[in-house]
């Protein structure tokens, strides 16, 4: 099987190109980084507006309160719009292509591109929102302490994201986020010193989401540099060009291309 | 050696097809950067592979910017698999003689 990357070929066998091409395509994480930056900026905007709203409310500044509520609403709207709009998808694609520059574009999903996610997985995605809403309600009505917010989230997010990573056949780097997020929850439950204090309680969920996301993306990007170097050297060394004499003869026979064997 | 598909047996085209067999699609810049050919040579090889029915060209637009990707066709995939099988058989025969 030529195209199976599972086969074990000897070092230098050209068929190893298949494996390294996939590894490289799977670890191109710049598009995730671009999305990460946009989302962090918008979430920070919402957080800033929320802090302003709270401060204005406490100090009784009605105009500032109204403005910050409007700003918070617009930032939340922008986040939702960014997540679903075609324009933002094209923007991320353009920035990604620009950042990859001469490397060009390559993709590997391992799945039929026309095949959509199975219904049960889409259903689990919807359940994700309902589950977190339930957690927020339990905290609001004092049925659950806020310190359990991240472990509560991880109990759903970790297995759900692992399923997504497996289904979408993402590279090994994509495992890092759910695994680290799950381990963080375990560390919090064990009382290890990884928690933010009372005034920064929200950071106990925001920081793991963004920090582990960034770690996973950067590890993926670093691996893609290695995979690309390996792919180039393997492609050019495992299938050598013919010698010049044969190549010249081939050019004549073959309309300007290098020689046929 | 006579049985080997000469379209595939050419080193540059073998590189291109092997690369494409590992991914869903790739664009011209990626192939240029990885395979190590000049633009003219790569274009010429892609033309030959397209004419042989081994690759398909997918033209899309990202906004107003045109984007050209290449994909291995099912015919290209099975021809490449057959090529490797035949090459393995030739190598095995050669090893047996030695």
C-alpha cells in the first residue's frame, strides 16, 4: 500500500514522504494561532467592559455604566460574528497564507472533505454549551462553589475535545490542550498550588483555556518546522534526479521536462 | 523496467505524486518549495500529470484572490500503488539473483 502512512518502510524509502507530508500538514498551526489572537483580543475586550460595568455600577456613574454595557454587548456580538462569519474565515485564511509565505498551502484531514461531522458528535457540541450554562447556573445559585468551575468544565471539555482530535485526525500537538486542561482540573482538585486567588477567580478558567491553547499551538508550529525540513530532505534525497546526460536526453524526448527513466 | 509507468517513473513526477498521496491537497508554492524544481519545470510536470488523469486542479477564490490546488485522483492513487508494487517486485527479483 503506497499511500498508507502506517507501513514501516526502511530509512530513506521514498514512501516515508507520505508520512512526513501528513505530519507537516497536520502540524501547521498558524491558522489556529491567528484565530487564538483574535479570540483573546475579543475576550479581553469583553472582560475589560465587564470590569468597567461593575466599577461604574458601584460608583453610580450612569453614563459610563451605559457605555460599558453597550461596549460589552458589541464585543460579545463581535465574538459570535467572528466565530460564524465567512469573512472572518477568509481573513484568517489570508493572514495564514501570508505568514506561511513561500511554504505554500497543504492540507490533510484524513476524512472525506464532503462528509460532515456525525450527528452524535454535533450533538455533543451542543451539549457543551448546555453543560457550561448549567455549571454557571449552579454557581450563581450557590449549589456549587466557583472553585469547581474549571474541573466542572474539564469533565466535559477533555473527553469531548479528545473525541474531536481523534475524529479530525489532528496532529499530536492537538492532544496537548485537552490533556493539559484535564490535568489542570486534577491539580486544582488535589489542591496543588495552581489556582489564582479570590479576586482573580475567573482566571482559574480563562488562563488554562488560553495558556494551554497557546502551548499546544506553539508546540505544533515548532514540530512543523522540523517536519518540513525532514520532508524536503527526504523528498529530494530519496528520489534522486537522473544524471545530467540522461536528463538532457530526456528533455529532448519529453518536451522540456527532466528525463524519463 | 519496461512495465513501469513512465509518467510516474520520472523522478520529479514521482516526488510530486508521492507527496500528493500523503495529503488532501497542496498548492503550487508548496510543491515548488518541497520538490525543488523551477516554476517552469513544475508547471510542465503538473500538465503531464493532469493530462494522464493522475492529478486534478482545483481552482477556488479566497475573496478576490484566485487559489490553485492540486489533488491526486483515484486513478493517480491506484497507478502510484501499482508503480510501487512493480518496483518492489523488480527489487525482489534483483535481490534474489544476487
